C-alpha cells in the first residue's frame, strides 16, 4: 500500500450538497477498491491562476489516501469521465510527506514541537 494525495478542482456551479455528494462518491470509490482514507480537506471555492474551461474559480478538494499502485489508473479514469471535475492531480507521498501531513492534520503546530524539543 502506497500513500497518495489527490487534489481535485470541481466546477464552481456545484451546490454545497452536490459537492458533499461528489466527495462521498470518490471516498466510497477508494474504500470499495481496497484503499483507505487518511484525511479529507475540502478547501472550498478559490480563484484559479488562469481560466479553465472558461471559468475563473473552482471548488478545491484535497484527499489523502492509501491504496495499491494499480488503483490509481481506475481513479484517473473515473475523474476524467466526471463532468464536474475540471482538473485533478494524484501525487505519491514519500515518508517525509506522510509524516508532515500527519503532524499538520493533528492540529499540533511545528513551532510548538520545536519549543518542546528545545525545552525537553
């Protein structure tokens, strides 16, 4: 099992309910294919650096998950077929990125850790 991060930019015309349903659909797709969800982070509506499909904003979603390497091709096909997805990117995380994300997601700040290490 490898660690991956999926960033998806959805079309800005989705309602909040539709956005939650799409997140749920992809989360279930990953778990049904033997993967596990580590962390989900919906960023919401953000401006794009350049227009994509004549749109200047998009709804961002970042998902960290573990899965077999062969699964990513299935996920990529599903994302390419989805009319709501404007862009997507799957990144394989190394052990340092996994550790960084775990600390970031736990809510403990890096400054706090440094201070505790120096005092201890």
